[in-house]
């Protein structure tokens, strides 16, 4: 319900543009492939219909006017031919609506030019083409509603100027033509407006639903307290590192980190302070690694760091020392009498018969050796299977 209620306010009523320029640009980009296919199809069909209308000339165009009529028809068809060719270049995307609008304008003025060369008594067989151009512009070629409205308003005014002032059509005939052309504008225009409005509302809802889906997906892969990747995402990242290490034989490292003294702090200061402490620890760990590395919280006061593409084993020693040093600094809100340290177990890979679970397990076992010994240190796991 919230999505449905929020949709109209983000869309301008008349021009049917999104109020957010970035959203408007995204919509144009995402719908361009459909506009391209739609436009090309409409151009080909329109050119075929234009040629079919030429069959009327056999009965209703005097021989002396036949050359001029066909000259007008072929001249009008040059525009869609050019636009069709341009649609296969990068120029088309930047001004797609203007290119398609040009096709509609050429079709309308071409029909006016053809009808102006037909005797008055035969005009009734040609003016319905203006009705077709109206529906073609609003509902077929893919021109947006504001453009289509402007085009058909221009054609209606031009039609009345040519046949009302220049050719002096009888009033009742011109009026009857206007009734049908205006009626076509009302029907086609309303349809075009509603279709575009509903299409944009649907796009907006799809974007909002996609954001919700992405949000829930991210939540399912990240720890809700610290925002760090959780165990599920960590497994995926290690799997990627494992595959890379097998292909390139590049050294990778996994560091299992267990906080020493966290339980005492949590019991003494409360769970709320404990949560704030874990958030500080998470930030310090993130600040200690590179962008390509991953810091994950795998539960309670246990963290895991995946160090990617190490130059040598010395890099993992340097990183372990850096992580330990970052946690030795005083933490906000924690009394000096309550210290926090860490035990770190390190597993380097690749090695034979390695797996994600085995890498984590070896690092975990190495961490326990530190924890049962001196704490506040690190130990490398044995690489023998």
C-alpha cells in the first residue's frame, strides 16, 4: 500500500516526467531497448501503410496530379528512412523522442500535401489518413504523450490553415473533417496518456520493489548489528578466494578472531554497551584491512578476516599484528580496568584438499591454541592435511 500511495506524487501530472532527474534518466535508459524495437517496427509498418494509400491514387488522383502526389509521398518517406538508418547508430539514443517525432510530423505533412493535390470531391477518401496519423503518433510509434500532443496539435492547425484558408474548403466539409480528427485526438490522446502514466507507475513500483528485495537480500547476508558480512556471505567470499587461488596459485589468508575479555565487559556494563563495543571492534577491523579484504562477524564475539592475494607469508604476519594493535587501543565507554584483547588463528591457502569449512576450522583451531596459551597473539595453522 505504501508503494501504491507514493507513486503519483513522484510523477508530474501533465508531462509525465519523474520529479527526480536521476530516476527519469534511469527510466529512459532502461526503456530505451523497448523504444528502439517499437520505433523501428512502427517505422516499417508506417512506410508500408503509406505505400498502400498510394493505391487510392488509381481512382481518385487526376493523371496530371499523379506525379506531384507521388513526389510528396516519397519526400515524406525520406524522413522515416533516415530515422530508421540513424536508429542503428549511437546518435539515436540521445534524441530518440525527437527522431520519432520527426517521423510523425513528416507523415502528417505528407498527407496534407497529398490531399491538397486531390480534387475536393475525392478528399473524403484521403482525410481519414490524418486520423490514422493521430493514432500512429499517440499509440504506436512510441512517442511520449507530451510530444504526441504537440505534434497532433500542430498538424490540426496546419490542416485547417491549408484547407480552410488556402484551398477554401466549404465550411461544412472542413468542420466534418475536424470532428473526426479531434475525436481521434481525444480517444488516442487519452489512451496514450493513461498507458504512459501506468507504465511509469509500474516502473516506479518495480524500482521500489527491487530496492526492497536488495535491502532484504543484503540483510540476509550481513550481520544486523555491525553491518559486516555474516557467515553465509563469508562462505561465498572464501569460495571465490579458493577458486582464485587454485587458478593463479595466489596466496590467500583467513584469520579467525576471538575477543578476549568481552564476556566480562558485557556482564559488567550490560548488553547495550556490549553491542556498542562490538560495533567499535568491527569498525577498527575494517579500518585495518584493504578494500579487497573481507571482515565478517560469524557469531557472538567472533570475527573472521579474509585477506586476498598476499604477496608473501610475511603479509599475513603484518596483518595479524596490525589487527591485534588496533584492538589494544582503549575503547570508548570501557573503563581502563576492563581491557579487551584478541586471539587470532591464521590459515594460509591454497593447500591440498582444501575447502571453505576446512579453512575456517583450521583457523579456529589455531585460534584456540593461542587462547589456551598466552592470548593477545596469533598462531598459524599447520598446512599438512
